[in-house]
């Protein structure tokens, strides 16, 4: 059974029609962006991280650079249109070329939608090798003393992520987003038979479950641990409104990430954690189905996050399959969000490069209410689940 089996005929037809609209649009967009690494869209045109100023290696390995190729691979699998695969293949060699420059946990976000997806769809031995090499690099960030994968940097740096937060000591820092990098490690263990990757991921998930998920079910963005003892030092609001707030994308990363860890380990406590996050979050979804940047942000100005919307929706679709007693609630909420994106926050013209309209990088960061490529990826992934055509990577 897939989530499609639980849809009404009307929603099945709607999902198929949206996939048609995506295909129609991407058939034009893919040619314009065939040799780009797009991260966002400005005035309807994809930017290109290959042309970004500054540290060229890091721009090439910018954490969202896998999502354009991921969207193309997913659509290749759904349609069989070879042109998607031809263009999707552009990204991976560039990522492989800068792997050793990447002092970040975002390796899963980069290699899952590119190398792992390519391997799962085409069986490419080169893509498999690339993903395994990336998994080894990610493993190097695991600190047995904290029990987590370090988010950023490789030394003793201090950094303030947002003007709402004090500086943090990066040696002990991890973020809820990292839950989405764990599936690369679970995949590497399953693929090779080497349990090290699995155990690092499982340790990280267990620690994150205890440290990041509050008593009410909401999720913290950033935790700093003592890098030698693993004790919690402090937490931060990060990309959300502030300390104690509930950054919507972070809720999504937690929801999707703990669901993924359950799928890979079978540990009931991870599924229960995802259910707790969902129980807290579902009543907060606005009547119009559009998701704010932070569930605890002030009412004005309205800051929207279509990225969070797609992540939350795709996670709820997985949960709807896994938790029969809550299926109606999870599926209903996911459909509400996806209908809202389609009807109220999407641009279906083939003349512009963006699908979704209003993502937000972070409450206090530049770039509110605009398109980000990973918003489009998660919207497409969720819609493909409704169409019964998604390839699972998380
Ligand atoms: N992983 C960083 C973000 O979600 O913006």
C-alpha cells in the first residue's frame, strides 16, 4: 500500500494534474538551468552557485546544491523522460570535486538527492561510489563524546548564526536539520554491511531526541554541547524567531528526520517522537494551509515558509502510512498544505524558473517570502508520493 491508496478519487486526479503541471513547467525550466547549480530564484530566474562570488569550493558545495538535480531525478523516475536524467547528471561531479573542502554536516542533503537517487534509479556504480565516499566524510564529523555529528567547522571557532543569538562554540554544536543527513549513513551501512555508519546515525538520533524535542513536542533549532563531556551547554533560536520559538522548518526537519530514523532502525521511540511533534504542530497549521516561518513569530509581518510547508507535508505523508490510527489527521493536514501551495503559492508559468513563491531562509536573515529551489524539491517530492511515483531517499 502507498499513501495514494488512501486518497479520494478527487485527490488522486488533482495530484496527477499537479504532476502534469510540474512536468510542463520543468520541461522549459530544465533547459534554461541545464548547466546551473540553482539555489533560489530572483525575478523569475534561477541564480547559479557556480557563478557565486567568494569561496568557490564552498559555493559549489552550498548545502542546497543537490535539490535541483534531486527534483530532476525524481521527475525522470516519474516520467521516464531521458532529458531529466541527462541534466541531473551535471551536478554530481561538481559536488564530488569539492567534497574535501566541505566542513559541514550537509553532506546528506547534498549526496542523497544526487548520488543516492541516481544509484537507486539507474544502478550507476559511479554514483554509488560517490555516495559511499561522501558517507565516509560525513562519519568523520561524529564525536563519540557528544554522541552527535558536528554541524559546522572543523576547529575551535565561535560564530553567531543570527542577530537574535549570542555566539556559539562550534566544536559542540549540532542542529535539528542534521536528522536529514542521517539517511546517508543508514544507507551506507545497508549498502556495505559495515555497521559503523548505522551506529553513528542511531547515536545522533537518540541524543537529538532527548535534547531537541521539548516537553510540549516543539523542536529547538540549535544545541551546543560540551565537546568533551556531551553535557548540554545552551540552545539557540537559530533561523527561527528567537530562543524558545518554534522555527517551522526545524519542526519539519524533526518530523521528517525522526520518521526516517524510525524507518531505518525500527526503533519505536523515534516514531513516537515524530508523533509527538505532529500532535503539537497539527493544530497550529493556519486555516488557509500556508505555513509561517516560525509557529511562534509575531502576527505581523506575515513571514511565510513554503520550504517548511513541503518538508512538513512530505513527512506527514510518510507518517500517514506508518500510523494507521492517525492516518486521517496526518493525510488531511498534508493535503491541506499541498493544496494551499498549489492554489495560493505557486507560479505555473513555464516562463519563470520557480514553482513555489514564498520561502524564507531564516526569520532574521535576508531573503523572506521568495523562492528557494529546495522548497520546490520538497513540494515535488510530496506530490510524487501522492501520485505513487516517489523514490525514497530520507
Ligand atoms: N539546513 C538549513 C536550513 O534549513 O535552512
